[in-house]
């Protein structure tokens, strides 16, 4: 069949006819007589499980119509219409969930709970999983066993305690309110809470959309909006429309009338009163209100002149809006002028009742009754008075229980019980009283009383279980749960689940303590199967998975839980979990995602802490000056936050800046309202920074405060630390008896300080109390050793080492070896004690054990493998350094080199340095033997010949020399000092004994190195080897001269905290003497700063700035008799900028490239004995250097190095190759930069 446009137009009337018929049917035929304003429409009102509805289309439509009638009839309170619609519904859908529900509903309405329960039993058989079945069970309970709970909820709502009322509604109807009337009742209460006003409006709008044209819902929505928006147009129009109805019309008119009464009485408002009066001419109340409005309008203008009256009006309106603070101010002001106004008195009573101040509310309600003039308000004031008395009595009983006045509390509760013996709250208080008195049996009795009245009361239900849990009887707690009905178990299902999760977590913790990894995972599986809902239990489970080595699964679970349940508490737990995993940025983001209104004080405090932690963690530099700059910024940013400032002060102390820490502490004024933890931190910092006077002032105040026992113990611990400090000061001043007494006082107080104090007692016991008493203290400490933590054993061993008790020290360290929980740090501390005792075998053993712990390896693994595979951090570096030191005691080397240098294209020097370093472990050092073959070729140089005494009569004579010799030396090298003695090369024209002695140490983080030495001046062949005056010289021909020796002292200083920047300096003074050479003096001041710009295994960049200042007394630079031929300006200054690139590759190659540029300035006198005056010079210079070294086997190393320098007076080229043989297979990587041999002439 083919249709065109014309055919469609012809069919259009046929299409419109059924639509018109449907409209007429819907508009008129379906109209019900009980609808007051407009005919009800067919709605999509279905039970929660629509699949159980009748499938036939016609019957389905009929079911929906009848359901609409049922809901509207129930909402209107028309049981006759409910039953009428129900009969018809039973005919078409007898097993429909709503059919069955309203069947039970009608029986409950008639008071026949047995038939209602019979219907429930039928539903449980037919529809066990349908939500309507569970709702019917809730509804039957609320009308029978829990009826008093429902009445209590309504009473609480009347008293203005809306949140408590809603909690009861939620517990009674956990699956939602089963009827529209209960839903409106719930929303009416919820709407009175200002914070939930908007939510209530949304709920009512949704309800109105689902059930359009239901007058009670429309009226409830209008009333709710009117409570906040009195002039809303839709509200006024709704009141006017609903007021036309015959049933609900009067109720709508009352709402309209109340709204008019809340609005300022204006001429426009009088028109609305007139309209109401015309619509309800026979309603005396409305007519009276209209007349009253007319009179009131006239009188109102007069009354409004009185400020107290204006305050009354504002106050009552604010009370209606639940603006309690503003209402209180206005009503109190109004009361001054109108003390006998019952509404003012009653309003004030309501305010105090809502605030929970029932005692004050009682007085106002009594006054309201005393001045009552409106009979309609008598019952209101009386009910509110009784409610206040009831709750005031309970509150007084609570206070008496808290203050442990049990007899008076019981008397008060007996009085409350007499007011309403069927109210179960008093029995809950009696149970609390019994618990406070330590009588769990009587508490059990009172909980049972509660359950007799309110079988679903969660406090009593769980209270009985908790009694058994508190007694440690978990099986009895489970038995109590088995006594409960399914409905009762459902009331406390969440708590039961949490309890069972706690049981699983307890098993988990036990398995963790015992190291049972399989049992840990089984406990986790059990806990997860219980589907925990507590964020903190979830977090515990996740942490257990992390500890068990399954962090990925833990992360997945926490992410899933947050996704499924993103409430504030879950997000908070997740943030703390992330923080524990060192994911601070993610933790901050999670906390910031919690709306500010939902954040608790703890959440906000932790958010600030994490933000500070993030910034604080950024203060991470190896350069203390960089740390100081960052701390300055933080100190300004957090200037008003004591906790942050205290942490900054702690960091100042960590970088050895106690002055800056004290500056922060001096700016703080601790008050008694500070949290105790902050007080402790403040005092701890005072002690650590040495601010003892302020600590003593703080302690005097705190010791008088009322503290909890645990807080008092912590305060005593701080005092013990102060006693320990005093003991150490007196011990340092050799006041042994005073120190001994302080140590004893400190040792008597428990805490982490106790062991150091006990060790102080041990140290001084023999001196103060004799050897026998020392043995007693020794035995006592050794006997207590099994109770010490592993971390304390190193401290104990150190104490015995300080007392020179080797046997006790070794006994303690043996105990540490057997401790499975000993950490890498514990073994490192044992290593240091063993080193101090010069027990080198134990030192190495504990260093290896520390590496094994740090890397998680077996202690039986090869030490060399452990050494080489363990990562690089401060602890492992320390352990490896000690292994190197111990192995170096038995290690030595032989180095042989070929060294060639040329100066200014003339003087060439070739040397063969040989060094033997022989270990002598017995004496903790190494014997050094040096032998250097030296060959010098001066080339053709000028001899300055002075013919007469006149300095102007000089001549230059060409001459040259070749010479060679062997320098020998022997020396000793210890850890902190060294010495050597030898000769300048034997075979030179001038030879002398040389040598030196040096010592090094550190003071206040500054390293120092002091040398006293006598060395050859190697600047030229003349100064080093000596020369012969040419035969053609005018005088002294054939005379040997030169061979200058430099004797003096050198003090080197360095400051390097391991950061990016380091500093060095050197102060030198020497006397220079030679054969037929004038004596001279040399003063040198050198220094510089270097910057580790980049550090890694293969690549290191280092930049610096160096300066050099030299002063010589005489200018003896010429090759002339009485001169030494060495560089000797009277004032020389140079500044250079060096840069070095170095590294290692594959652990066997080391390399270095370097360069520097510089500028020099010098001032020279005329050469000594050759005239007068001075000259200035200097200029630009540069240097280049390179080195390469390879480890070719376990013990052999080959290297090559070279450098060139270019300056105004100095242009040497230098080249060296060398080989090194080591006695041991060295475990450490090849050193970088490479380490070529040092010539004996440059031994300093």
C-alpha cells in the first residue's frame, strides 16, 4: 500500500479521534470524588520491583490507578477509601507487594496486629527479597513493639531536637518510610534543620513530581518554602488554590492564614484576609482573624512605635526560622518591657530547650503557664515543660555519673522514671550507672529492661554484646548475638560486622607479630569477606597487605573503597594511608577534596600538617646555607603556627644552628591552653638547644598543672633528661659525686633517657662507690639485657666500652647478633663500638651484617658481593667505609711511575717515582718507603754575573747543566698523623736531609691539617739540585750554590658537610735557605670554594673559585750567586676559576678532564743586590689537565695523566704514566678522579 501526503491528511481525523477519546476518559471518567482540587492522573507509581506486576496492559493500567487511589487515601487519612480501593486491587492483583502491604496496613489501623503479621508471613513466603516486605516489617514494628520509639521521635521533634528525632526515624525505617504520610512527617521534621532545608525542598519537589496533584504533598511543599520565603508567589497561589478544596481546603486556609500572620500587616495583606473571609464566611476563626487584622492594622501602627514590641516580633519570627541566637537577643530585650507575655516567656523556653539547656527552659515554661491567657497554648506549654523536666533530669543524672556521685545519680534517675516509667531512656542511664559502678550484671539487667520496652533499641542490643567483649569473652559476645531475632540482628548488623572484622584484625596482628606470612594473608582474606565498612578497619587491612609485601593489592582496595564510599571519613582514612606510603601530594589532594564544611578539626589539622610536611620535605639540600634560606622562608610563612615553628626550630638544631632555634623559641609564649603534646615538644627543644633557664621556668609552671597520669609520666621524663644533662655537665667538670647523684636520680625515672643515665652511674660507680659496687651495677645491667630493645644494646655496649670492660662489651654484642629484629642501624652502631675498642674483626663483621640487613640479603652471602651490590646511602656508605678501613689495615701497594716535565721549553725533568706502602696492622699504620730517581737537564740558561759591586755592571753568561740523583725516604702513616725522613736526591750538587710530620683532625665541623716540614724548593734546577758558577764568571767561578730548602709550617682548613658547596683554605709560613743563597721568608694564604654542580657514577661536574696570595721578603729569582732562582715576588695575588669533569665507568675506568682560567697581579722589588725600585706585572693565565686510569686486574692499575699551564712567568708541561699494584683485592670501585703518584719532593 502506498501513501502520499494527501492520503495522510485524509487519515489525520482518524488518528485524532482515539487521542480525543483518551483525553475525555482521562479527564472525566477516571475522576474520583475524594480529590479536592483536580482529578488525579494516572501515574507511574510502582512498587520497587516492577517485574512482579501484572503483565497485561489493561490490568496494569487499572492496578496503577488503584495504587494511586490507595496512596492518596492513606495520605488523606481516609481509611474508608483505602479499603474501597484495596478491595478492587485485590481482585486484579492479589499478590502485588502494595496490595499485601495495604492489607496489613488496614489491619493495623483496626488494631489487629495478628492479621497484619499473618500478611507479613505470607509476603515473606511469596516475596522474600522484595523491599516492600522488609518495609512492612518495619511498619508493623513501629505500630507495635517500637511504637513508643516512634512516639519518642515525635516528642523530640516537638521539643525541637530534630536531629535526634530523625535518628530514631532512620533506625525504625532503615529501608525508607513505607507510607506517604510517614514520608511527609519525616520531611516536615527534616525541613526544620536549617542545614538540611535545601535537601528537604529537593526531596519534596521530587515527591511532588512523582505524585502530582496530591494536595497534602503540595501543601507540605508550600509550607516548607513559606518557612523561608514568606513572599514566594507560587506558595501564595498554591495556598489560594488549595483553599478552594472542601477537605484539605481548611488546612490550606490555615497555612495561608499563618503565612499572613507572619507578614507585615499592610493594606495589601488586608485584601488577602478579605479574600479568605469571603471564601470561608462561616469559619469563625478566619472571620475573627480578619476582624482582628482590621483592628490590629490600626493598633499595629501604634505598637510599632515601641522598640520592645518590635524586638518581640523579630524574635518570634527568628525563632520560627530557628535563628536561635538572634531570637534570644530580641526576646530578652522584649521581656524587659513585657515580662508577662506568655509567648515571649515560652519562646525563650523553646530556645533554651533546643539548646539543650533544659533547666533554664523549665523556668520560662512555668512563667508561660503562669501568664497564660490563650487556652490554645496551655497544652503546648505543659508538654514542653514536661519534656524539659524529663531531659533535665537525665542530664543531671549524667553529670552525677560523670562526677561519680552514684547515690545521687540513682536518686535522680528514680525521679525521672516516675515521670514516665515506659520511656526506656532512663533504663539506659541506669545501665550506664551500673557500668560506672563496675557492676556489669546490673547493667545487663537494665539493658534487658530497655529491650522489653524497645526491642530494637541499638544501644541496649549492642550494650549486652559489649559487656562480653569488655570482659574479653568473645565467644559469649557471639552467643548474645545468637539470642537476638533477625530484626534485632539487622539493627546492629554494621556493628556486628565491625566486631567480626576486629576479630580478624586481631588474628592478623598476632600473625604479623609471629612472622606467620601465610596466616596474615588468611586473616586478610577473612576480614575482606566480612565486607568491612569502617574506613579505619579498611585502612588497617590495607596496611597489613603492605606489610605482607602486597602494596599493589592494598592500593587497589583503598582506591575501590574510596570510589564506592567517598564520604569524608573514608577520604580521611585514605589520605592518612597515602601519607604512610610517602605519597604526600596525593594525600593532600585527597584531603582537599573533602568539602570544607565536612572537614573535622582533625582533618583540617592533618591537611595543614601534610602541606607543611610537603614544603618541609623540600628543605633537602646537602648545603646547609641552602637549607637555611629555605627555613627562613618557611619561618615567615608559618609565623603564626606554633607546631610548624617548633618543627622548623628542630631543623635549625639539625643543621647545628642552635641560635636560630632559640630565636624561634624566644618568640613563643607557651600558655596553659596549649595541647600537652605541643608543650612537650617546646620543652624538648629548650633542652636540646641548651636554653636551660627557660626550661626550668616552664617546668615550674607545668609541674603545678593538673595532668593525666600519662602526661605526668612524660613530664617526669623531661625532668629526667634535665637531670641527665646536669649529670653530664658535672662529669665533664670532674664533679664526680654530684654527677653520680644526678645520674642516679635520672636513672630512677622510666624513659628513653634511662639507659644513658644507668650507664653514667656505671661509669662513675667504681670511682665514687668502689669496685664491688661497680660489679653490682654491671651484673644488674647484664641481667636486664634481655629486656632491652635491640637499638639499646649498642648503647649498652658503648657504655661498657667507656668503662673499659671488654668482657661485658663482647657479651652485649653477642646478644645483639642473636637478635632477629636487629636493624642495619643497630649493627652499624655495634660496628662503631667495635672500632673504638680496636676489635677489627668484629668491626668488619658488624659492617657486613649492616649491609646484609640494609639490602635484605642473607647474612651468609659473600661479604664482597654484599659490599658491591648494596645501594648507596649514608648508612651503607658508613658501613663500607669501615670495611675499607679494616681491609686497608692489611693492604698496601707499590707504585711505579714515569714523570716528565718541561718548563718554558728549557729545563726538563725526568723522574721515576717508586712508593712502597707496607701494612703494619699491629701498630695500626703503614710503613712508607720512597725512592725517586730524578734527572734534570737545564738546557742553556743565563747566569747573571756581577762584575763589580755596582749593580749596573752585570753580564749574562750562557751555561747549562745536567744532573741526576736518587731521593730516598722512609715514613709512617697512621689514621690521624704521619711522619717521614729522607734526603733530597743523592747525586745532586746540593743534598740535604728532608722530612716532616703532620696531624689532622676536626673542630666544630671544620677539618684541620697541620704540617711541620723541611722540603726542597723544586721550582728550578738551581733551587732543587744546585749549580756551579760558570768558569767564565768574573768571580767565584767553579763555586757550587743553590739547593734551597723550605722549612716551616702549614695549616690547612676545610669545611664540607657533604653538600653541594665546600670551602678550603691554607695558611703557610716558611723560611727558605740554600748554599750561598740569601735567606728568605715566604707567607702564603690560599683558599677557595667549590660547587658540586652534578654528581653521579659516570658524570661529575665541579666548579670553583680559588685565590692565592704569596709574599716573599726578597726577590731571589735570578740565576746568580746569592740568588736561588725561584719565583719570589713581594706581593702576588691570583684568582682562578677551575672546572673539572670526572667519573668512572664499569667500576674499572676512571677519568678526569679539567681546565681553569685566571688572572694574576704581582709586585716585585728589584732582584736582591741588583738595584732598587719595584715593578708590577701579572696577566691572564689558563691551565688544562687530563687523567685516565684503568683497573686491569684484581691488583693491577695503570694510569696516565698530563697537564699544561700558561701564565706570565710560568709555562710548564707535565706528563706521567704509572702502574699500581695492591696487596689485596680492593672491593671498592676504582677511585675517581684518578690518583697518580705523588713525587717525594711534593710529599706535603
